[in-house]
C-alpha cells in the first residue's frame, strides 16, 4: 500500500495523483536510497592522562582546599569535606604529573 494513499485516507484528503516513480519508497524502493543515512563517524578517543606517583604536596593542597571550601561556603553543613572532593579524585589529580604553581 502506498504511503501517500494512507496519509490521504487518514487526513481525509483526495488521493494524490503522483507518478509512482516519485510517490514514496513503497511505490519506488530506490527512493529510500536517497534518504539512507551515512555510516557513523568514529569519534576520536581522548588520550589518557599520564599518571605517575602521587605528589604529596599536591594531595595535601587539595585536602586543604576542600577543607577551606567546606568552612567558607558550608560551615553548618552536615557533610564532610570529602563530599566536595573525594580522596580517590585527590589521588588521581595528584598523580597526573608535574604541576606549576600560579604565582
């Protein structure tokens, strides 16, 4: 059954007088090739951050930072500073590599 005829019936329109070569993909399956999607483009992967031994000074700075943020922004909150930045994330950040201080 033709797609155009079905839609004409549903919307109570006159049956279209279109050539079967231009009507729809059911009347002319080659029309579907015009709308066929292309192959998906492969996404490039990000390179993993280089990890080494965790830098103690960076880890301690992160611990101090989260403690300061907790005291400054959430002094009466019931959660601990680890809720702002957990220990595992501190370890990962400290292991990324050399860190230059912003002075």
